[in-house]
C-alpha cells in the first residue's frame, strides 16, 4: 500500500490533474521540496520548467485518500 500523502501533498494532488499543470509558485504553503518528494514517489510528473501534473498513480492515491478519509470534492 502506498505511503499516505501529507496534508500539503493532498492539497497539491487535489488541485492538480491531467489538465491542470501547477508548480510550487501556485501554492503559498507548498514548496519545491514537497513537489520533489511527490516526483520521487511518482505521484506527479514534470510538465515543463517547474510545473507538474499528476500521474495515474497520483490520481488513484488521491481518489482512495478522499474516499477513505471521507473528504468530498466541492
């Protein structure tokens, strides 16, 4: 089972997607270190200089985490 994402990683995974390409500059409390960790875990992939999008693995982790923690998308 994959490691549970931190709150910062969950925030990034929630806003990222196949179409959304965001980077550390787009979040005020998520930095390059968080994205580097998610890149290492293969939850995100680089989509340009300093921009990232989720991988299939990242989307599955996000969906499972939302399901298990009872969070709802609004």
